[in-house]
């Protein structure tokens, strides 16, 4: 019975990930595509897995820096009370398999929420770019939109960002798969206050 449960839990699909993200659709305010400096072309899967792990560490660091930048006079709030002040982040990672395309980079798709309302999309991009490019030393190739700009339907975005897991079922549940669970964050206390 134990192994059945483990096996059943580990075999979730791209649709399951998308459904999980959809629970928080109303809380998302911005979507980002954030490229790394890592290119999988010409590398073995073992090397690409290392690049992906390094990318995830860089994103974790950048997200921490970004969260603190949102409260410049009270940077400790996101550390002391993360369930209230830390941004909602739903994250997937792409291009973590061997490829023949030299231009492809490992990159993240990120949905953000729980950001102080006074920030415009331009200001959010500026703060995130500082955290990603300058603090984490990654690519300056960042694309951000208000969730109402692209796509018109947030559920289409969630379907899009799990497309690699639709192509390869193993990417839906593998530790080195599409869903970057470690960099996701749901500020439950902030969500429950509305």
C-alpha cells in the first residue's frame, strides 16, 4: 500500500500542476519570463542538470533580494513575516534537456502576486532586474507583463508554462522537472486576510 501511494503521488501530470497554479490565479498580478546565462546546447544531461540546479539557486537568491527591495525601509519584514510579506511565486523552469538549438537558454516562467499595490509593472521589472541581473549575476533578458496583458486568460498562461511537462510526462513529476517547487511560495496569511 505504501509503495502504491508513493507511486501514485509521484505521477502527477502537467494538468495537475496547472490545476494547482489555478487555485492562486486570482492572486497573480504579473507574469515573467527570466532567462539565465546557461545554454544547454552541446552539454550532457548531467551537465544540464547541474546548470538547472545552479539556475534554481540563482533564482532563489534573486527572489530573496527582490522581496527585500519591495520594502526598502523594512527589508526584514519578508524574513520575519514571510507568510504575510513575501511575494506569491509560482515557478516553472524550461529547456533543461539536451537540445540542438544553440540559442536556447535555461529560463524560468514566474507568476507573481502579493506585491505592494503602489508598484507599477515598470517598477516591478526594475526591481526584479536589479535582483536578477546585478545581484544574481544572470542574463538581462527579462520579460514581464501585467497578468491582464498576456494572455487574456491566466489559465492559458498556466497551461503554457507547463508545456514541457506535456511533452514529457516525466518532467511533470521528476525532481529535475518542469515545476520548480523549491522556488514557489504561497503567502497563506496574506491570502487569508482578504
